[in-house]
């Protein structure tokens, strides 16, 4: 498996970075790209696309269908309206509880870790412990779930990088079409934040553990880098560990890249974080992203083109 970014022999002009952010984050990413697309700016033609966790799903989806189709599918899957405000609130609390518990566990592991590499090893070990106590059915179910979300099971010909972390060693991994790994397996590994996902003899955890939720550093050497970050670059890890999005952006700019970052606007922040896995918020998150994309297409056009 690749543990370093594969060499990219093609043009190194434009890179699109799709960060992690749960189910609502995926919907927001699709919404932004669709809004840009419908306003005349097609960022899916990037020379390189980097996908992490929910962003890996978006990267694979955008490789198999148009942004407009994907956006419409999210809206078409909207759940029926709740009969009462109380019922809606109860459902949101139920959806946010597992995420809140996960964030609490992560805070505990981070507090006991020395640096990012140590954190990856500890999270990997915890995931493997969970796997040892499970019945193993999750692997097949999760793979099927991920595959069903992808319009195509084939890697695109254009360069797409999918991030993950080896659960046993804590080493970062980057999958591409030359890795000998099915696209659905690569995405399933990148989105595996609880139990580890097996590919062959190896097991993997969420690519967000590699270097925050964006992994924008993989775009080093590209002239223009557009980063879409559902979590707005926020991280639970200490700033001095050097893997925050702001640090990655500074490093890219230091070597000559022009970088633009987009995050959900302030009025939409309640859809992310603890509510990131609330499926009822996906249509609203997608619409918010779409409106941002439509509004920002003209300002971004000169940068991207």
C-alpha cells in the first residue's frame, strides 16, 4: 500500500481538497461544487482531487456523476417533515449523541498522546480492540453501504487521492487508481472512524487522523489549491502539533501555491460538529453549500481559471 503521495506526472496546476465532516459535511461539499458548477465554474476538472473521510465519498461520487445530479439526489432523499418541533429535536439529539461520545473519547486519547503519530497509533489500537470484540459483520455491511453511495465503482482516469491510516502501525496511507485497491474499499477505509476496515491483510482507520480532516498538504507543488472544509479547519489536537488546516495552508503558500479555503457560513454551523451524522440535516446542508457555491463562483473564477 502507498504510504506517501503517489507521483503525479500530469499537470500540477489545480488541486481540489475535499475535507471530512460526516454526513452533513458530505452534503455540503456536494452542494458547494454543484453551486459553483451551475454558476459556470467546474472545479471537478482539477488536476488533482484529494478526499478525506466524507470528502473521499464526495470525491468518488463526483468522479461518477455530475454535481447537479448528486445535488438533486440529496434533495430528493429528503425525509418527510416532522409532525412536531419536539419530535425533530428528539431525533437530532439521538443522532448527535454518538458523535458527541466519539468527540469525548477522542479528547481523552489526544490528552494522553505525545504527537500526531502517537495519536494515530493509539486510535488504531483502540479500533483494533473494538474489532476483536465484534462479530465481524460490520465489515461486509459497511463496504456495501459505501459502495451503494458511489455512482461508479471504477477509479476515474484523473488523479484522485483517498487518505487513510494503517490501524496497526499508525502510518498514513494514500490510495489512488494505481494502488490495486477497489475504489469502494479505499473510500470505506477513509471513512472508518470507529471499527477498522480490512483490505487484504491490513486494517485502516479514518483518513482524518492522518493530518486533520483536510490533508491539504498533499497538494504541495500545485499552483492553485481550493480547500473545501466542512469543519472549518477546526481540530481537537494542539496547535503545536502542526496539522491544523491553517498550518497546512501556510506551508502550501510558503512553497508558492495560491490557496483559497471555503467553510460553511456561520448560520449553518449547527449542522456540523455534533450534528454531523444527522441525516435529516443533509438537504439543508446541501442547500447551504449550493448557495455558497453560487455566490462565490464569480470571485473564485479568476483564481481557478
